[in-house]
C-alpha cells in the first residue's frame, strides 16, 4: 500500500498534501512522511518508473500504452488475446478500433502513424491474423511507418504439442519486413519487451515491429514489474550531418551550371520540403518529384514556379544537369531498367536516413546519412552565405519556369480534349475533385493506373499548410481505405478523401464497417475502370497472344459489375454511382455535405479505360465444372 502511494506521488496523481495525508492514514508519522516527500521531490522526474504489484500481462500492456500516449488500439482479435482485451475494460481512455480484417486494421494503424508521427498499436490473432496482415505490414515497412504489431500466440505450455494454431515460428513470418520480430515468453519480461518494441518502431528511420505474446503471458500474473516511461527511452536528438559534407554540397551546388533538386520520399514524412523550396529559390534550380513508379507522396508545393511534378522520364533541359541533389532518399525507381534518369557525368549528392534506399539505383559522389530536414536547413544556410550570380539565377529560374509552363500547357490541352469524354476521363475526375475539396484536405490515394491523373490535376502544398498527400509504395493493394480511416482518426479536424481504384477498394471493402461503427467522416471516390488495368497493360505490352486475340485473362470485373454503392449501403453508409461527366460536380457536393454531417460517402465513378487492350470485351465466362 505504501508503494502505491509513492507511485501516485511520482506520477502526479497525488499532491504533496494528499501524499502526507495518505501516509499518516497508513500509520507513518508526520515528520517521517514529510521527510519522505522531500526525498521524492528531489528525485528528477525523468528517473521515475511505474511500479506495478500483482499485475496481469494485460494490464502491463495497457499501462505501457498509456506511457507511450497510445489513444487507439487497432484490432481484430481472437481467443489468445483475451488477457489483453479483458484488461482494456479498465482503461476507457484507450479506444479499441475494431476492424473486420487484419489487413484493414493494419492499414488504419499505418495511416494514423503517418499523419500523426506517433507510433500506433495493432492487436491481431495468431498465424492467421499475421498472414492476413502481412501485405500491409510490407507497406508500413516500405514507407517507414512506426507501428507496433502485437499478436496473440498459443499458450507457452502447449509449445511443440500440436495445439490449435500452434505458433512455434510465428515471428519468422514478418521478419523480413520489420525492424525486429520477436516474442515475449514471460509475463515478468513483457513490460520491457513492449518498451523495446515501441522504441525500435519509433526511432528514425522508423518502421513496424512485430511482437508475439503467448496467451498465458497476457493472462498470467507477476508479483511486481517496473515500467519505464517513453521520455526515459527515446532521445529527441536527430542525426546531424557532417559539417564538411554540408560545405562540400553547398560549394558544388553554388558552382553548378544547372543543378537539379529531387524531392524524395522522406521529406513529406520527416520534413525538409520548405527548405528544399528555399534552396530552389536561391539557386533558381529545377525541382522534380520522385519517379512515378516510386509512389512517393506529392508533398512539394504544386504551384512552385520551378516544380515539375512526378518524374516520368529524363527531364529535357537545354543545359545538361551537372549537379543533382537527391533529397530525402529518392528511390528514383522505374518499372523497368535501362532508362537512366540522371546524366552519367553529373555529381550526385544524396541525403537520407533509410540506408537501404541510399545509393541504391545510382552512385553517390557525396552521401550524407542524416536527418533530411536538419541537413537541408544547414545546406540552405551554407548556400545563402555564398555570393550568387543574380544573372545566372534568373536564367536558371526562367528555364525552370519554361519547363513548368510547357508541362502545364500539355496538361491543359489534354484536359480540354477529354473533358466531355464518356466514360468519364480520369483527368476530369481529378480536376473536379481538386476544385471541390478543401485547400488543406488530406488526400489518400491508391489509384494505381489513375495515380498519374491525380498527381497532375490535384494540387498539394504540405509545407505551406495546404493539402497533404499519402500514398503507399509497398505495392500491397487494400491499403487506401483503411489508411484513410486511420488518417481521419489522427487528424479529426481535417477533411480526408480517399481516391481508390475499383480493385483496391474491393481488397479492403470491409473497412467501411469500421467507418460506420465509429462514424468516421470520409469521402471515398472509386476510379472505376471495371478491371485490373495495370495487369492488362502488362499483357498488352508483351505483344503476345493476349494482344493478338483480345483475350486478356484475369482482367475484367465487368460481368457481373460490382455494386460498390450497394455494398456501402449494406454496411450502413450511403453513396452513388456517377456515369455522366456533367453530374460529377453535383455528386461531389453531395458527398461533401454528407461528410460534413459526420458520415462516410462512396462515389463510384465509371472512368475511361486506357492503353493496350482497352477495347477488348472478352472475359472468362465458364469453367469446366459448370459447362454444358
């Protein structure tokens, strides 16, 4: 009992007066109680730890979540997690967000982590839940999302006895796509295991951590355990660049005839977009986004006069690029090799924290392993100290702006050409969305073949307080809808809109149930081309039998057509299908009105099919078992 009183004083739950009163009620004299209070007051707060007596593994988990400021548990649990879920009853400030599939709850946790920067917590069941979530764990790994994935395992006493869903090697399944994959086999060590998981997930470069917990560890008890809070675990310090490297980079960029700046995947996550824009202003330099195939977030200000958008191929500049700054571990990946994007003679400066992305596709003449925002800020200061040639800067700026204007002119001509297309052109749909949504909305995209239209016609400006963009580069479909729900939970005052392909929507359609259960205001727009268009493009590109015969196997979703809106209504939500381009604007306004009332709304928009095989109408319609 005395220990509990001490702990309450350390945690701030009791004032000094309340502490003295409680001790005296326990028989401690006034002088002794006062001396104890003085001793505790002298202990720095950072040295405090939470001491728990006669406690279950479930309560240890809940108390750890409180220490790490976890507000939501994203879960789809089974019997093995009972000890944890039971303990949640006494922690009403930790909200359990239930999903109907482990992939969906993993995506929700991912979206929440991306938008808040906080480490999120997932709870799923055994080998089955882990297998269902694995593709979405891959997405979190690809984009450095800090997520602790906790999984209930069969009880330790049944190990090697063939018990139901025995999980002897469970932690090996996600090992390649996590920072650490391990288990906690004793309730006495659970608190430290959880702390280790949160620390590794949180520290930059962040990423998912997998922790298996046997059912008897969560349900079991220990006489005493000590939990160390987050502020005694994490360091606020960032990895700073070497001063000589900053000096060298500044000198190269200053002396360059035509520098190229590339905004990589790390900048929208960890900062540096504003600093890169300022460097571009100082140098008059062209800024490009990462390659389209890299699927990095479009965070750089779309309206910046030097910004060209996502890179679709080599940038056609009259003067060859002689210095290239890859800022934020740009992946610079293409769907196929043999297409160099950077002149071989250019000096390459690369900044980033993801070691597996650095110097991966191209050599690096100056590799700066450091926090991108800190590095770009110091680089900007170093460049500002150099004496620039105003005429050279103006010439570069004019050249950059001319390239931007040519790109915008091409997009405007394309938009005018397809504006009245029926079925609806994805360019028009993206434009109508851009006009309708809030200037500070968060746009979550999983459009696959429609992504290009979204990037070209929806404007973003993260550093200026404008729209933010979230996208997954992991390649596992079924991310977008769950991620949008998690994003809205993490940013409840922002408008969130999910732009999804019809295939990706169906991979995670059950997430609509969670949106309804928790009244998540959300706009979902399906770019519906009635099939797996990316796969058709791949088949057409082979110029083989599929292209010759028009038999594109495994592509069409047209017969029967899926009633996406009917599915939404079955989950308790509303929506509408749009087929006429002139109905788009009004439909979007109806969606916005429902979103403002606190509900999700689904717009199923039939769009134009593009590329090889677009006119093919063949599809599979029989199998031998049912053929006459």
